[in-house]
């Protein structure tokens, strides 16, 4: 049970890091640092959309690497 909790926390930290990375790229990290209350719905959507785009890209890279190893 403790191992599962550590894995969940690690995944949450990775997503949180990705969120901050994207916010920094979009110059929205100051608004996010204030608890996210200063973000508009549009800004939050930009962060989320770019996070998804990066996750999809990482997934495609992982699939291509797996194919190359076979």
C-alpha cells in the first residue's frame, strides 16, 4: 500500500512539474504562483492544452523507442 502511495505521489509531482514548465513557457507562472486564482479560464486552458500536447508527444516518442528496440 505504501509503494502505491509513493508511485501516485511521484506521478502527481511529475504532472505538477510539467504544469509549471508549461506555465513558464507561456509566461503565466506569476499568475499560477498566486494560487491559480489570477488565471483566466482561457489561460488555464492554454496550460492544460499544452500539457496534454507534451504528454502525447512523450507517448509517441516512447512508442517509437519501443518499436526500434524490437
